[in-house]
C-alpha cells in the first residue's frame, strides 16, 4: 500500500530557521546603508547648439549650405563678414566694418548684404565673438576664417597670438568644441596658402581644436571655380560644402560622445 507523505511538515523544521537567517541578513544590509541602487539612465541630452562664423566665403553659398545642413539636427546661429580675419572678431581689437558683404542668420534675425548691380552693400560692423557666445550660448563653434591672412603682411607670431586669443575667448563661455574649416584651394594664393594652414595646425595641436583642411576636396580652376582666383562661385561653393559635410558631422558627433562620457563619469563619481 502506497502511503502519501506530507512533505511540507517534514521540511518545516528546516525552512523556518533558514528564513529567519535570511531575514536578519537583509536587515543588516539595509541598515548598513552600503547597498547601491542601480543608476538610472538619464534622458538624452539635447543636440548641441552651434555658432558658425566666417568671412566672404561664408557670406555666399558655402555658408548657406553648411548652415542648412547643420540646422537639420542642431540649433545654429551663423555670422559671416566679408574681408574679416580672426582678430576682427576679438573684443580687444578695433571694430571691423565690412564694406563688401555680410550675412547673419539666427532664430530671431536674418540679415544679408552683398553686391547688387555693381552697387556696394551698406557697411556693416563685424560682431565680437565674446558677445555672440554670450548671446547664443553655443556648445560648438564652427569657424571658417584664414583666407584673408594670405595676402596680408602679418608675422607668424602675430597670427599665432590672434588664434590663441580667439580660442581662449570662445572657451571663456559655453564653447566646448571648436571645428576650424581651413581655407580651400586658391589659384591666386597657392604659393602662400600653405603657411596659413601650417600655422592653423600648429595652434590646433596646442589649443586642442579640430581642423578640416578644405584643400583636400577643392582645386581652384580660374574661370570654372570662380573669376578671381580666391572666391568660389555658387556651384563650386556648394560642391565644397557638400564635400566636407561628412567630416564636419563626424567631428561634431565625436564631441557629443565625449560630452556624454564625461557626464557619465561625473554621475558615477557622484554615486560613489
């Protein structure tokens, strides 16, 4: 005859002491206060805001195409002043008034002046970098400057000083990343353009900002690219802009990952 055993009664003397021990252990762990709560994943940070500044090449089609591309994912404020160089945007330098073209496109302004029917545009004061950083609070600064240094009588020491001050002035505000779009190829200035590019690379290494060498994707052909050996026509400007977009996107994406990593490390340190 098969006798059915009541296993609950047989196991009860074993389970009760075990439950008691586990309960005491849990109480000690909670009281100790050293248990770590799993870190909650915070929401993704909003896309960085971008300030873009440039010279006559950005007054034209190049600046327009780059801004439109960046604006697909970011909030962008763009300023371009014909004839300008880095020192003209510095707070400690005299005001630079452009007489050959200006473009300003932000969320609350749209200003464009250029030559029309042989008539010069109205003179416009070039804004100062520090004021623009204060106003727009950008995370990333995209710079397209340097062409106008190629036909000016400045020493390497002067240009290095201007570049260093430019970067320092940007980083006194909210700017965490700088991407410098170095000048494209110029048939008129080809013998001297290398000097400006070398200087930019040298300062970039010391001041830790990124360079996009536009010469890698441009070649100026007189009469086809433009008419003066320096300025690019609309078609060539657009081709140049499209050619650097991928490199620009990669550098901006890297800056976002770097910021997320540093934020994660700060959160981890605070949790410990």
